[in-house]
């Protein structure tokens, strides 16, 4: 009998290395890398456990689980960072997640899918809806950032209340989208994340799914503690900025497993699903994760606002605009994927030297 090797078994070795790094005097860089590597398979297990639970809960509850836990790994990392007071890293990771999904993930998916399958088609109606929702999500982040800059300069004490009100409104809109997906017909919104498989039969029992979900979540909490604790030293030793770590490294680590799923379905010529996974994640970050972090920070006694700097605002606007033009016509080819990747590379290099 042929046994299929799961790459996650190898990546899980990062967990004991991260846990023992300080005891064995391996250094902060080794601890940072090992913790990052360990989080990747754990995020994959959260996604798989959620997918298995969907079989038992039904598609509607399953959609809610996907929407809630889709970015669980990154959410945990950023909450730990808030607790440690590393607010700049948190803000940067929000921008990095959106850029990563719109440019890196879609870029790789479109590039590889186009190279294997040629020009790929997807619903133009859905693409138009996606474009509108994408721009609304980007604007929803940019408006409080721009207004917040003025409020901070003239009435600093009002900045946090302003941010909290905006955060609540954004979460309410997100919740309405979830509710709509429950009562609507098959015209699904992107606020409920699609399953990676059109039809899926349970491979795990309900008990195993819940246990894997709980253990993976707790393990990510521990790995996130080690990751964030070593960031300051890594920044000093490697010459990276905290901003670069937040905008490039953290999103890659937290979303790696989901990114792989989007690329895999694109290779199978399921471009609509690949785009929905990437865009759904971007919308969730903008409309749910970002405002939730504002509220969490306030509860932890940390002052945090939608304080994106001008570089992040330019990057978000550019990615949103390019993304809209990339899929507004209902078809994609490998060249468009290469163009998205080129923009991500340019932004990544620019962020490195800031």
C-alpha cells in the first residue's frame, strides 16, 4: 500500500526546535524561524479541522466556521503582539495580509493555473461583485486611517473612541454579510469563505475534528508567543524593520496553508474558487479581523487605531486597483499572474528599504 507523505509532518519539527531554542542556546533567529515554520502546519490543521466540521454542521454553519476561523492563525499572532505592545507589527500585518492575498496568492494561482490550463474563465457577474466588494473593503480601511490622522493631531484623546466606533460599524457590516449568506439563495457572498472542495466527505470523526481544532489553536498560541518574543532581537540582528516583519513575514506564516489551497484549486482549473478563497480572506481581514483587533487592543489597555502610514495606504490602493482590473473581465491568463507578482515584489523591496 502506497503511503502519501504529508509535508506538515516535517514542518511540525519546528515546534520542538522553537520550544528548546532558548534552553539549547540556539539563538533568537533560530527560535523565530522555527516558530514560524511550526505555525504553518498548525494553521493547515485548523483549516482541515474546520473543513471536516463543515460536513457535520451543514454548509451554512460550516460557512460561518470558515468565516470565523479562516484567519485564526494570523489573528492569534497579532493578539499576542498586541499583548506585548508591538502595535506597529500588528498594523503592518493587516496591510500585509490584504496585499499577500490580492497580489501574491492570486498572482501565483493565476500564473500557475494559466501555465497549466491556458486562459481560465470565471463568472464575470461574480467578478464584478468581487471587484465592488474589494474596493469597498479597501476604502473602509483607508477612510478611518485618513480621518484618524487629523483627529490624532488635533484631538488625540478622541482617536481611540473614534477607532472603536468605526470598528463596531465594520464588524456589524461583516455580521450582516454573514446573516445574508444564511438567508440568501445560492448567490453566495464572499463574506462566508468557500470550502476548498465542492463536495467533501468526512475523513475524520466529529470528536477528532474538535480535538485537532483545539490542540492546533492552543499550539499556535504558544508558537506565537515565541515568535513575537524573538521579533525584537531578529530585527536587531538581521537588520530588518519591525514594519517589514509585520507586512511580509507574519502574513506569509499565518496564511501559508490557505495560500497553498488557493494555488492547488487554480491548478485544477477551478479559478473561481481560487479567487474566492483569496478575496474572501482579504475581505475578512479588512472587515472583521482589523476592527476586532482594535477592540481587543482597547480591552487589553493598549492604544491602537487604524493608523496606516502613507506607504501602506498607497500600497492598499494600488493593490485594490490592480486587482480589480485583473479579474473584472471574467478571465485570467498567466501574464496577469506575473504582473500581480511583479507588483508584490516591488512593494516588498520598497518595504524592506523603508
